[in-house]
């Protein structure tokens, strides 16, 4: 690609919570994480556009407490259906701080050239920048 930018990319943050609305990352952490993305990419003329809305993915307590995002986030409902999945931007899934013991790594991109990534560790962190770079 020979284009020099600027490039504008829509992002859609999703926070996984229990059905009763408890759990998940705080809004302030999502805002700070998006700030880190902009800090890392703006100098390369890449700008992330967020409508300041957060989609909450409320799931059964057993799923919330035992989810292995590496196995489910990119292939299984509710993550693959609107409003939890979007076709015109990057979906960013924020999971609880301590996922199931079987979860692998601290983050995962769908694949290089994909449109989704997730974070498993406490956010904000620069793992978010790495995940987005894979996309």
C-alpha cells in the first residue's frame, strides 16, 4: 500500500459481564485503553473512531466465570451476532481480569488481517496496541 493516510478506523468496544450486569471492565479502563491505541497509532496517521458507546455482552454466570475466550470469542454466539459483532470496523472484546485457568495468553487477535481482538489481562495496557497491529 502506497497511501500515506490519514486512515480512520471504526472501533466497537464490548464488555463481557454477568446477566445481572455485574463484572466486566470499568468504562474508565476502556476509555484509557482507547487512548493508548490513539497514542500509539496517531503518529502513523491512523485514527480510531469511537462513538463513545459500549456494547455490554451479558452472559450466564457459569459462562462468565468459566469462559475460555480463545475458544469462543471469534466463532460462537453471542460474539458473532449483532450488536456484538460489526462488519464495518474492529470489534474489541474486554473480558474480566482473571479468565478461566485454561485461557491462553493475555490477548488474541482473530488473525492477521482479521477484524476482532480481545484482551484478557487488566486493561489498559499496550497489549491492546499489539492486538490491533495484528489486524
